[in-house]
């Protein structure tokens, strides 16, 4: 008899001695919500919740140290909450001697401790883990129920139905469907205020003398201190500063972060959404993505808090619409898109980009101040806001043809909110245009002029954004044109690139030659592969 045959007989004998059906309910580190589908019908007497800290999840990419602290500390706090609620929790710590280091190994061991009739899980956030889940029924010889993730407003089935038969999957149309579905900011069938989207009002630069609310910082308690020690002991070679650790690790504190955002940041969120400033890395951004992504906050309550601020006239329509669009538009769209395109989405490489990731993505040692600032805040806080991710590091990766797989691994590694369902489409599709336009209608390519307009980085940079070529010219300037030249075959027929190509073709041959030459010289200076934390 096989070992799985033995375990089935043991389990059947053990089950035979009990009257009730019992279920093992697995909660993953990004499913820390009391209302998660896995728990909806829990029988607190008969069932057990399993939570496992496993090395495989900490190292499948070498996450930023603060992300490890956030997830593991939030898991421990959540397990305590469940126990207080009378739930029987089996919690396996990372440093337990018998820990096998993987989900599959730990479920197998748990089934030996608690023979059960069924394993219940909620669908995960990554294809990799979904495949694991699908193997458990056979490998562990137990019926497995995989439930829809009820934290999202749009189920995967509904997204697939929305996408069915459409020539292009643009976020804006999906967003309108979501507005109609939720009824949020709707006046019957019309958008409140007459417009669906107030983005055109949301591109202001920061006025002089403006003050910023700053982020809300949370004290580290004993649980978080223990986890910080654990991460220092086992993962101190991972990228990023472990402190100052200021993220919330409980639902209560995450709700405080939400309140802070609504009262202090939301009114200005829209206006300055695209702005960047040296030394001010949070501006009016929400800093709520990690909490929504790991389950401490529900996207519905986040949007409802913003809508309430609009009702109470504490925040203007353009800001509230802009914020709600990010959450029920972009966030839900990105997730539906990921599952629609997987597996294999990450394998496309439309622009044939293959340059290795430069070492300064890890060290921040570059003379380009915008990149230096963005990478430094990434290292220090495991956070950079959307425009830094898209228009600084993302834009640079696009213009210099960095290999998508390397760039994607970097983004998955360095941000506290990074899970593949949200990181991959944003990086592969939005930032790198590696999917050839499935997600974005054109590449987000920009020269130094854009960065200069939206930030104060250039005033403290060795390069000049006004200079197009020659000594001291901003590299984004010539790299932008070089990108258009080198990717002409792939991009010229894109209707949204028409103006850019017309401008390029107005340039003289001598100028084009000089652009190509200076770009090649610059690209030769990019060394990669020596540093890999
Ligand atoms: P805010 O700017 O205050 O926005 C409010 C909320 O809107 C966010 O909390 C987030 O939940 C949602 N949101 C806004 N834009 C997006 C978007 N494009 N996709 C999904 N949700 C969005 N977001 C992640 O959560 N995880 C990632 O791994 C991630 N990787 C990214 C990689 C690249 C290259 C780019 C360009 C964007 C990435 N984003 C990712 C999207 C976005 O940058 C972050 O959601 C945002 O910066 C989080 O900070 P915040 O909470 O202060 O957001
Ligand atoms: C990110 C992460 C880390 C670092 N560690 C764990 C862990 O030890 N146990 C766990 O259940 N989940 C962890 N996670 C979150 C998982 O990686 C996440 O659930 C999957 O990537 C699916 O989204
Ligand atoms: Fe960045 Fe160019 Fe401005 Fe320097 S001059 S900060 S490299 S955009």
C-alpha cells in the first residue's frame, strides 16, 4: 500500500470515531480577513484553521525585509484574533523544528495531526499557488474546495464575461461597468457631475510652500518585534531596510490608516496624484494597498469611506472619483486581467527587450536624481508611489530595454504590496509594454521634460532636463528618441504613436545619428548582474 493509502486509512479510522464532518481551513498570508470565503461557514467545534509560515513563500522571490515583517506579523496578529473569537487555530511558525517549509508539506503534516474530511481554501493571488492548490486533492488525497475570493467586487467569472468578445480590454470601459454595478457616484444611469472621469483635473504640480500630512506611523508591539528578530536572523540578506518599520499589522491599525487618509490626504489626492517631490515620498497617496492586498481592509469599506467624505463635503468630487477609480477600476481590472491572461502572460516580450537589470536598481548609486530618489525610498520604505513606479523606474526600464523577467522580479521583490496578480500586469503590461498593447494602448514613454514638469528632482541633478544632447543632457531625453528609433518596427503603426513618430521624422539625420550614438554610449555604462541581494 502506498503511503498516501496508509494516511487515507488512518484518516478514515479517525473520522469514523467522530460524529461531525470536519474541515481544515487554510488561510494564506494575504487572506487575513474575518469575512474571507474560507471562514464563511466555519463550525468552530469541528473545524480547524491552519496558518503556516513557510520558507518557500519568503524566498520564491527574495521579498523586501519590511514585506516579510508585515505579512508574518499580520498573520500572527490575525491568528490571535481568530483564537479570541473561539476558532481552533493550528499555527506553524517559520522557526519550528518540524516545519517542512512549503504549503504542501505543512498541509500534509496538519492532516496527520487533525484528520479531516475536506480542505477548504480561497483562491490565491498567484498562478503558482493556484497550481499547487489544484494538485492537493490528488497529492494529499483529500477533497479540496477552492472558493472564489469574495474580497473583490468583480468575480473572475464576471470579468471573463465582460471581456468576452471585446477587441480591446480598456480599463475605462470596465470602470464604467463597475460604477453601474456598485451604483457609486451615479445619478440614475449617469455619472454624478456629468463626467465619468476627472483625470484631466488631476495633474497639478505642487505649489511652493505646501505642507504635507506625512504618513501615520504605527508602534511595533511584541509580536512585530519578534518577527523583526526572525527576519533579521533568517532573511537579513534580502533587499531593503528593516526599519523604521511603520506599517500597520492589525485590522484596527489599518482602519486608523484609512481614517488618516480620508481626513488628511483625500481632499488633495486628485490634484497632486501625479506629482513627485524630493524627500516627500508619500504626498497625498493612500498607502493602503498593502492592507487591501493582505485582507486587513476590504476595498468596499475603503471606497465607502471616500464616498462618505464626498457626501459630507469633506472631499471634492474629482478627488473621490479619482480614488474610487483606482480601487474599483484599476485594481479590479488588473486582477481580472491577470487571471484572464495567465498562464503564459509573462512570457511575451513584444519589444524584444533583453538588457540585464542595472546594479543601481539595488544600490541607488546613480547620478540620475529621479532614479536615485525613487530607489532610495523603495529601499527605505518598501514603497514608492504610482508615478515613481511607472514614470521613473518603469520609464527607464522601458527606454533602456531591460529584460521584462528581471524587471518584474525586481518589482515583486521590492514593494510591500507586491503580489503577482497586481504586480505582473502593472509591470509587464503598463510599464514595459511587453504584451504589445493588451493592457495599455501605448507605451508610457516620457522624456526628461515630463519628469521636470511633475517633480523637483531635476533641480538637484547633475543632468539638465532642458538639454537634449551632449555633455550634461538628461539621459531620458536622448533615450526617449532612441527608443522610438530602435522600436520603430513594433510601434510605428500604433495610431497613438503617430505624433511622436512625426516629430521624430522631422529630425535631421545628423541629429538622429547623434541621439543613437549618445544613447549607445550611455547604455554601455549600465552594468548589471554584479549586485543581487
Ligand atoms: P494610491 O496612489 O493612493 O491609490 C489608491 C489605491 O488604488 C491603491 O492603494 C491601490 O489599491 C489602487 N491602485 C491604484 N493604481 C493601481 C494599479 N495600477 N493597479 C492596482 N491597484 C491600483 N500595486 C500593488 O498593489 N501591488 C503591486 O505590486 C504593484 N506594482 C506596480 C508596479 C508598477 C510598475 C506600477 C506602475 C504600478 C504598480 N502598482 C502595484 C500599482 C500602484 O502603483 C500601487 O497600487 C500604489 O502605488 C499603492 O500605493 P497607495 O496605496 O499609496 O496608492
Ligand atoms: C508573501 C508571503 C510570505 C512572505 N510568507 C507567507 C507565509 O509564510 N505563509 C503564507 O501563508 N503566506 C505567505 N505569504 C503570502 C503568500 O505568498 C501568498 O498567499 C501567495 O503568494 C498567494 O497570493
Ligand atoms: Fe531625472 Fe533627467 Fe531630471 Fe536628472 S535631469 S532628475 S535624470 S529627469
